[in-house]
């Protein structure tokens, strides 16, 4: 078998190392990306057109996609006429390291899930509107159990599962959510995103569950935190944790008029990759699910659960490939977003001004 690795250039090394680890590096005969940039002059790199010609001539058997979770690259290959797309799965069975992507099933880059919609910190301009959630709102565990296992039927893997909020540690059942996520996706990276306030009061049982399920604790480095205590706590309990620095600014993004170019906004928005799950529905970001809090607070009409934005994971005939294709389409909600305008991080106080979000 002769294959060219195709994907973002920064992913090439990982793909090559994985191929070497499984003893299939001899199958790799070249590297390719949409834009080769500084790599264009290397003997081992091929442009899209050159790679396609090699495929048509039978000089290569297909393409090894270095990032199978990247739908844009998968679709590029399909559009130019390369249908033999291979990947190295996260789990390699029977020493068969290289498999056709269509046989393995689609890989989703990430999913975000709110364990709690409300928060105990109330950051000004929270993108999830957690600071204006008027009462405690917890996720339904039974619904999550059903939905995350449904996703395991639709996708061969999810690279990262983010359990967040709001503040996820407010939910006393967080351990059950962690164990269920791990049961559904045994190789996924599970990350709990927290502001850290409740970290020091976690129970021994929750610490055990976090360790047993190889969970990453991602702590937002807000200036109000006592970082020294948190760092020492992480060390003492031997937790897998990161302190996300540079959390000194937020950004307003709401265009209340709803007249933005949705395609332009979607293509430049980092949130488009923050795939969100809620009550059997998915969308490219959390916006369709949390706009209700803004609307309730300010008597506005931002789109909520728009049929064009949300994907019913139980829809008859739906599969992971169709979901991935729909997730890269601009949403109606994008009309109500504009280009981010940053402001210094701070805490909100009543009355909370809707201009904390509005451009």
C-alpha cells in the first residue's frame, strides 16, 4: 500500500509517529496539505492537484487523513475525487493499523456538555450567559446517559468530551457523568472545565473517580483565584490538571439586529468548533441552547433551538457522517453574532447590563 498523509502540516509528525509505532510507516510516500506554504519545495510534499494526479494514475492507493475528526479535510478529498480515505484508528485491532475511514466510522473532534447552566462566579459577559441564569439548572443524568451512548453508536470516537457549565462542580452527581462518558467512549479525553472555586472541597470519592477515569481538570485562571493553593492541591492529590492562563479578557459578540452575514461570521468564529450536546440535540456551538437565558432576562428574541441550527441525534436515518456535514454549515443563529469585541474580565453585578454582550 502506498499512501500520502493529508492534513494540516502541524499534524504530520504525529501521524508519522503513529504509523511508525504500528509498523506501517513504509506505506507513507508523501505529505500534503491544502496550503503547503514553506513546505512546498520539499521532495516529499505534494499539492492537492499533484496528489490527485498520483491517485488517478494509480501511483498511490489513497490518502491517510492525519486528522479524521477534521470534516473540512475529509470533504475536500471527496470533492476532488479521492474516495480511498484511510485512517489509523484510536484502537487498533488484529494488527490492522490502517483502515478505510468509511469502515471505521466518523470521528468527532469534541463535544461540550453543561452539567450545570448556572455558576458561582458570575463573570461579566459570560458567553454561556451563566451569570444571568436566575436559578440552579442541572443536567438530567438519565438523558445524558441515553444521549452519550447514542453518540457512541453514531461516532467511532470523540476526541475530547468537555464537561462544563456554568460551573460543573456545582452538580453533586458529576462523578456519574464522568463514569458514563468514559463508559461510552473509552479512549476519549474527558475534561472538566472549572473556575476552581470548589476544587479544594471535592470529595475523596470524586477525586477517585477523576483519577480512575483519567480526567483532565482544566482550571480557568481568573485573577480572583488563589492559584498557589490550587496548584498545591493538584500536586497533593496527584491530579491531571492544567491552569488555563490569559483568562484576563472576555468578548461581546451579540448583534441584536440579526443582520450579520452568517457565512462570514461562521467561517471566522472559533466557537463553530465547540460542538454542543443538550437533551438529544447537537449544534456547532452552545448558542442555540443558551440564548433562552438572554431572551428571558431582556425580553429579546435571539434564535432558540432553530431547526436549521440543531440536529436531532435520534432523527430517523441520521448518521455520524450526516451530522458532521451539518455541523460545518452556518447557523441561523450566526446572524445574531458579530465580530468579537474584547473587554477586560470582571464580575457582573445587578442590574446586569445587556450591553455586556451586545456590540
